[in-house]
C-alpha cells in the first residue's frame, strides 16, 4: 500500500481559480505537495517565462480536461496485433520509463531533472507507477507513467523506442493500463490525460468541462486502487 508522506506546507489554490488553464506558480515538488495537488485537480508542469532563466514551477487545471473513458478506448486491428508482440510489466523500470519520457530531443520536452526526481520519490512511496511494454528479447520498447490515487490514474507522459521494434509500444502500454483500471467493472475510475491532443483523441480521449472533471475526481478518490497497482 502507498505510504502517506508529510502534508504539504503550501496552501494550494482551488482548481476553479480563474478562467485560464494556468492556476498558479510556485510551491515545490515534495510528495505531500504533489498528492495534495492531484487530489484537488491540479498538476505541475514547469514553464520558461524568459529565455535563459530557470523554469518556473506552474500548476495547471485545464478547462476542458482530457480524460479517456475506460469503455471508449479505440483499439484498431493493427494495435490489437501489436499487443501480442509485447509483454506488459508494471513498475519494473520506473526510472528508465521516466528518463525516456524526459528525453530532451523529444518535441515539447518539459520533464526536467527536478521533475524526474520528484516522481521517483513518489514512486518509492507507492503512488507513482509505470506500465511498460517489453519485447520478447527483453528490450523496453515503450511505456507510460503516472500517479494513482484511489480510482484516479493521472497520466503524465508516455514514450516508445524510436527503432522499428518500438512502434506502437506506448499505445500497447495504454491498452494495458485501461484494462487494469477497468478490472471489476471499473465503475467510477478516472483516467486523466490532462489535455486532449489530436493523437489522444484518435485513441478515444474526450474533453469534459473542469466542473465535471472535479465532480468525477471526488468520486474516484473514494475508490480503492486497482489490484494491479495496489
């Protein structure tokens, strides 16, 4: 079971604050702060305010919010075939998955060393998880990581190896995650993907109003963890 860290020393703003996706700057990335944020509908993503200056820690609550309905994942024939090519593992190479997601050569790379360390600490406490797709010859082909609190899984990032053998591996990991969350019916569980991008929309992600997301979040937090992540 996850270990509850000391509470945050910060008074986090309400997720409903303002009309913008960006809610606040500051605070820290201690485990207690991260958990308080996710429980209140916030997540961190640093941004560079001025070129050449250190990134400012920003807290976000998108409106609308991207979520993937557990019964809405679109699995094409080719993706279903790809699922047979990989072995799914959970939490066997968390640091490696986060490092791959943080690759600075990726478009839109934002995961700093500080962010990596923060989620590694959260992982050691049992709150952050990786879902990994491995090849038959034991190569990490792709995966994703995120934070699980009760019936919430807050997805942070996903990756696949650039080589041909890594193709579709991140999608295969997502299929596996949905199956884990949908176990026992999955009623009330919430898969948060933050924003709905064209790529994610093609997989079945929809956008819902912030108010609806927060209502569903409160219900999800009351549920137990899925067995695969407990």
